[in-house]
């Protein structure tokens, strides 16, 4: 009896493995062929001039930079705690509000013949970033202490996730009642006025590379490089990497798990706050709900790159941003369906490479 | 002798009073019976909408404006008015719960809502079963008033303003390269669809028909796609916040100077404030008469009570104010005082009377309901931003 | 001692921050109104009475101080009463000081005619005047200090008395003890009979409930039951087979839309009757489950979660999109969805047909019972055991001869069919459905139901559904604050009981080796 079962299951197992590989091949080749067909079609019968492609790419890079920053926050926390920090988008929202209030205050503050905001724009932007990141860091720190730390050793892996959902609902509704549900607009200093920038004109069309866009992309890249160096070179970075590889051994090596976790939340809060202020400066419009959509997108980006992997999150965010803005034009479909394309890309990538773009195949996992 | 006459008179008087009373009470035998308000209780008008959550700005603003309106009402036969503002988070699921809660309340007479189209569609069958009339200040979805007797609204149905707007663009402005953009929600898409269809029937094929995702705030990708078709005008169906971003980002994709034509959901001073110089030359739609004394009085009161300018949170505050006023008028006409001191409002009559409401003068113009419950009788007026202010466009 | 002072100050500042937060969102006023309603029995209170506001602040400080004393000034630490009272005094002074500071600032804004509502929406002049108890700033500050100190001292004192007498804690322990012995007694035959009859009574009560409840209760009960069905389906996938699915709403939406489009006059005009449409809806969602399941067989954990999330979003966007509007009704949704007719014999039996909503609630009950039965049988079948093995360790399960990939797909398909049933019933109950109802938060809510109830536990799912969908309805008195309270409750519930409210027994056995020993002992005796 036992023998038949064994003999019965074994070949099925093998078949299945083969079938999955077949599936991958089919999906991969057909996607490739389709892309090739679209590219040829685009060359033969272009629907958009080159300047518009530049425009799509520009939008994608800026949005992608913000996704990347938020995604790194997810990935860091996931690496250390194996937790999907559902309230991460709301931490970003708090940072966005803090930056808004800083700008409003500085605009109200007189200095010389005009406001402090316009007389010292660089200083003002710096203040906004300090306030935004500060508020986000604090809220991330306390969130971890109150809602996640008691659950860290729980056997139910999903308990912290539901706790995070509760925290997210709490933060969102609190912000709504405190500040009102009206959509607010950032008051930028004149130096970084929204919409102003460098015109690029090409055969009839024209697009503008905006100052705010360049600023946020540069900010995002600088912060990402700084973070990468930080995680690779400093002692705290090393302990974060150690913890995300093996909690037990890391503790045995004398790493204080509580402290590393807190500090991870501080870093991820910093990045979320920075992206919140960037969102405000570049896009302007925001309210209590601002963190929800970017949060989900950034989470998707983190998985796309291989969750727990910092370069993966960076690349994932960029890829997602570019796919969202270039994808619909490339495939010639409605822009309403850009999220469909984004998620379809995600599913495709995971079918072809089940642990994300940069993730190592499960088993010996090297996170972060 | 005198005593007997007195006695007879007394009996006569008593019977007459009783018969009058009995005749009154027969009005409650119709379908749905009567709403009963006992002495000390209040006449209740319900308002359900998203007071928290993603669409909180609409629900919260409408309930605030309604509170202002209901506080102004004088007691009816000694009965005070009360607004029951309930939160639905904008979901049909919670709206159904709220509706079922209300139909068990004997003193709830009418519903000033719902706020969003989706939730309204979900609760109409419930209120129809209980014969409770609805008068919505904001649900504009295309086919809401079809095949039911209870749902009415004071805002434009999408069809009317969309058709007029498309005709205005083609006939008055003489433009032929039109791009249509909407926010993918029931309100914006409803209007945009009508605009597109009317344009096609006028022989003008829209050069682009696209939708954006509200909640994100970088629409340059979709605008680039529209820019590549180089339209002369963009029709936008949606709300103020997104419209202002669209207007601001037009110049980033090389469409500076291309006007945006928008609906009444996006009309108001808020747009000019948010879009600044980029708003110049854009068209808007509104049915609200410019600055009648009542409207100015309401605007002042609104700012005093709530600390913000009317129209800054949503464009429905004025409609919300009028809805309560109109409903209270109908209730006052329909209600009668029973012998037991209770106030009775016959529900079936109430439904009819709201549907037959005519000639009510509110701050949003004349409210006269037609046979399907579209109550905004004044036609749309188109405005254009000139020198930072809305001016009637010709 | 130094440590003690530090802790006192830390706790006092935390309390102060909570109080300031409450004032900033004006929750204190709402609480004061609720307190007054409870106290006077007058349900028409609309404006805040200063005395009740004082009482609310005092109560919050009292509770915080009592909790602080209970946690930090334990009898074991042997701190004398005067010292405790000093700690209480410091506690009260700090929280009072923080509150006073806030109100001095707010009061000054008020007196200078600054309108704060542009940035902080609830703080209208009237509200600030209420905060100052309709008095000038100085006397309000005195009141704040007085209330806070009195509350803190009372809290410490009451807790001290409790600690000395050991009373409520002792009582609680004895109740727990007697309950424990009661539970042990339940194994005896007589008690089994009692619990059986209690179960029968419960079932009878549930069956009668729709007849006596009002429309509101019926509606909320129906919603809770629909979410319970959803929870049971997700419980199979998450709780039993251990796969994290984030896009469960996709199957719910497919079930609802299939049913809606097949029965509604517009936009397709097929107008099937209830039963065939229901069956087709189940088949469609099952197929969708298979389609999602097949390509993701080799994904683990959170990758699976995000792929299903993506699938859910794709479904919603497609339903809403311009391209499919003619087919799905677009953002306007589908109206006039068909409802099942009532069989005539019910009318004959009862004299009159049941009211529509009552009849529908029975139908939901019936589906719920069927789903419970199916899930129960599955859970204790070979399949269920394979799922659990897979959940505990995929590699080991594979080694033991469980073909994990097919069992994964099977779990997703069955879960999808159950979600489809819930969706079809939901659409039919409301006679309307639209894309706005199938947002990501629905998936999150269902996941919360599974986790709060206790993963893999059927009674847990029922309780969880009540908590997630019933509690927000019960909290309606709190008006716009209800979602704040709900969010905080979720966090607190998880922190207190991470394993869920009614965790499944077998799981408890699997985590504690010593309970296996006790089980062996039980078998011997």
C-alpha cells in the first residue's frame, strides 16, 4: 500500500515541476514576442513623437523615485521583522502634513520685504525636510513600540499585520478629524514653483522638465545612495543586515534586537517622511488619504524587486514608476488601465522569477 | 331647556371634532402609514454619506451645511427639527445598514441624501419599500431616478449639463478638436460620457478620451498622451481638486493656454485659488445664480460657523442647504396634528409631494421636480475665468 | 527611587499627550455628551456642560493613574503610601500642566481672534470656549490642575486600597478558578447534555431571531453573516493551508458581478432566475481561483500575497474601466439584481409569506450553515490534514507525500467558490452592486476577521465577523470618532491576544509540547 502511494506520487511531482517550467517558457517567450511586435509597430507607425516619450519617461522617473524611497522603508522593516508595515503609507502622510505646516509657518513668518519662505528658500526646504522626517521618524518609532513590539515573538505571523491595519485606520481617521478632509495644496517657495522648469521642444511638441521633478528625483537618488552606504558601511547597517539574515545568531553575537528594530523603524520613517515632503513639493495636492495608494504601489515595488532586498526595492520602484507611465502609451491602451499593466508586470516577473527581480531563490535567503 | 340645547351643542361639537379627527387619521391608511412624532420628540431628517474615509470632504461638507440649514428652521406646531447625520464611509454596504436603521424609526420623515451615487442606488429599494422620500444634494449618476418614486435630486443630472456643454463647445466656441478626460468615478464619467456622445452626434469626434486615477497627483503621463493629439480644448468630468492639478500640469506637457472645460462638481472659487494664473481662460458650469441676497447671507453664516469659505470643501454646500429647506417645506405642508397631540406625516403623500414639489425658491435657483424627480429647473450657466474671477461666458 | 520618578514622569507625559490628542480632535466633548446622556438619561443632550467635561478629564487621568499604580507601584516594590501619593501628585501636576499649557495657547488664540480652523478643523471658537469651561484662562488653568491632581490622587489611592485588600483581583481569580473547574466538569456526561441542549437552544434562538428583530438588526446581521462566509473561505486558504492571500475581494467581486449581470435587466438583459445564476457565479469564481492558483503554485508567503493583491486590483479596475462599461455597467454599477422568490409553502405554513428581508436572512443563514458544514468536514478530512501539514512546514509536508502545489490550488479554488457564494448573495440582497464596493480594504477586513477570531477556527471566524462588521455599527454613537476607536481596538486586541479570540484547539496543542504530555496522561487514565 505504502509503495503504491509513493510510486503514485513521485511521477506526478516530477510532471508538475516540468509543467511549471513549461509555463514559464511559454509565458516568457510569448511576452517577449509581444513586446517585439509592439516595438516594431511603434517604429513603423509611431503614435507619439519622441518628445512625448521623453515626457512619459520623465513622469515615470519622478514617480518611480518616490516609490523607491517608500519601498525601501517596507523592505527594511520586512527584513528585520518579517512584517508588512501596513501603516507605512500613513507615516508618509504624517510627514507630508509636517512639511506642509512648516511651509505655511515660514510663509507667515516675515523676513525683510517678503516672507522667510521666499527669502531663504533653501533653508526653508531644509526645515521642511527636517520637520517632515522628524515627525515620521517619531511616529514610526512609537508605532513600533506600541503596536508591533508586543507582538514580535507571537507565533501568529499575521497578528502584527492586523495590528498595523488598525494603526493605519487610526492614523488616517485621526489626521482627517484633526486637519480636515479638504485636499490641501503645498505652498512652495518661488525657487521651486510648481510647473516651472526647462522647456524641451522637438518637432511640434513640447514638454517641461520641472524643477520640482528634478529636485525630487535628485533627492531620491541622493537618499538612496546614502542609505546604501549607510547599510553597507556603518555598524548599525551591519547589525540590520545581520538581524535580517538570522535573528537568533545575531542576538548571540551581541546585537540588541530591540534597539536594532527601533532604529530600523527610525530609518524607514525618515525615508517615508522625506518622500512625503517630496510628494507635497512636487505634486502639491494631498489630504489624509495621500499615503494609501503610494503605499500599496511601493509595497508592490518592494516585492517586484525581491522583498527584503534594498537594491531590489530601488530598482522595483523605478521599474514600476516607468511601467506605469510608459506602459499604456507603449501598448496603446487607456491610461486608466496603467495599474493593470503595473500589476500584470508584477505577476509576469514573479512567474518567471518567483523571488522577485533581485531576490535569491528561497532557501538560503540573503535579505537586505 | 337651555341646558338641553347646551347639551346638544356640546354633543354636536364633540362629534364634529371626532369626525374631523377620524377623517384626518384615514390619511394614514395608505401604503407606508404615517410617520409619528410624539410630543417631546423631534422631526427627523436623515443624511447619510461619507463623513470619514476617502471621500470625507463631500459627506462632511454636506452634513455641515445641512446642520446650518436645520438650525434655522422654526419649530413646526411646537415640534423641533433634527438632522441625523450618519457615516457610510462612502460604501454601499454601510449605507444599506444605515437605511435599514432609519426605516425602523417612526419619527424619521425624509432622507436628504444619499451623498454618492453608488450608495444611493443601493438604498433606493429600501426606502421605496418604506415609502420614505429622498432628496439628494449631490448624487448625480445617470440612471438613479429611473423606475422608482422615492429618489429625487436638486443637482443636475449628468445628461443635461453634458449635452449643453458639448453644444456650447461646438456651436458657441466653434472648436472641433476636443479631448475628454474624467476621473473614473460615477459622477465624472457620467458627464464625460454624455459630452463624448453629444460631440459625436454633432459630428465632432473627440481626439482623445481618457481617465485619470484620483488620489494620485501626478497626471502628466495621461496629459502627455492627450497633448500628443494637440486638442484645442479639454473637457474634464470630475471634482475641483483634480481639476486644479490638471490645469496646473497642462503647461508641463506643452499645452499652456489650452482651456479646460469642467462640470458643476468642480465649480467654485477654490479652483481659481488652487490653479492661480493657470485657471485663466478655463470654463466652468454652474446652476447657482450669482449672488442673490439669500446666498450671500448663507455664505456669511457658513464662514462664521465653520471658519472656511463656502465651496472650499465641496461644491455641494448650497445644494445641501436648499435640500433641507425644501424638505422642511414639504413636511410642513403634509404634516397634521392628531388629536392625541402627536404629529403625523402620511408617508405615501410625502413621497408624492416631494416628487411634485414646484416653484421652491432656494439659493441654488428654482427647485421644481419633474415626473422622474429631477428637481433642478434652472438651466446650466457657463462661466469663464477672466482676471481671476468667474465671469458668465457668452 | 530615581527610576520610579523617571517612570512617573514618563507615564504622566504619555497621559498628557493622549489627553491633548483627545482635545485636539474634540473627542473629549463627545465623551462628555455621552457621559451626560448616560448620567441623566436624557437622550437629547446636544451641547457640552462644563461639569461633565471636567468629569471626563478627571476620569481619564484617574484611569491612567490607576493603571500606572497597578503596573509600577506594585506591592512587591514595597513603596509606602505617602510615596505613592507623592507619585500620584507629580503625575497629576504634569498632566494638568500639559493640558493647561495647551489651553493657554488655545485661549490666547481665541482672545486674539485667530481662527484655527484653517489648519485644525474641529477647533472652532465655541469648542475652545468649552475647553476653557466658558471661563477665563486663569480659572480654567486652575480647574485643569485641580481635576488632574484630584484624578491622579484618587487613582493611586483606589489602586492602593485594592492592592492592600487584594480584592477585585482576588475576586477575579476566584471567578476564573470556578470557571476553570466548570470547564473541567463539562467532560462529564450530564454536562455534555447541558451543553448539547444549550447548543440546540442557541440554534432555535438564531432561527427565531429574524422574526422578532427589526430591519436594522436584520440588515447588520445579514452583513455580518456574509462576512462570516467570506471569512470561512479565506480561513481555508490562510488559516488552514497557510497561504497569505491579499486579493480575496477579487473572487467576491467575480461572484457578485457574475450573479448581477446574469439576473439584472441591464446591461446584458439575460435575467436568469436565482438558482442557475447562483451556480454559474460559483463556477466562475472557482475558475478565477484556478486561474490565479495555477501560475502561483511555486510562490511562497508574501509573494503570493502581492500577486493576489494585484489580481484583486486588476479585477476592480477592469470592472470600472471605460472599455468594459457596456459589459459591466462601469462606475454606475448594476441595478435591479434578481432576488430569489419565496417558495409558496412557507406562506401556506405561516399564513402569510415572510417579509422579504426576513426571508433573505434565512437564506443567508442557510448558505452560512452549508459553508460551515463543508469547511468543518474539509478541516478534519485527509485534505484538511494535508493543508495543515503544509502550513506548518511545506518542505516536510512534501517529503511526507503531500503534493503541495495541487493542494495549494485546491485551497484557493475552494476559497474562491465560497467567496463567490458570498458575493452572489450580497449582490442579490442589495439588488445593486458597483465597483466601489470591491476595494482592497474588503480583503483586509476579511483577513482581520480570520486573524482576530483565531486562525483556522470556525467559531473564531463567526466572532471575528461580528467584531469587524458589527462593532462599527454599535459604535455609531461616537459619530466620526468611531473609526478612530475601531482602529485603536484592533491594535489593542492584537496586542492582548495575538493568537485570536477563539484559537483552534489543535493549534494550541501543536505549539505547546507540555500539553501533549498532559494529553498522554489523559489517555492513560
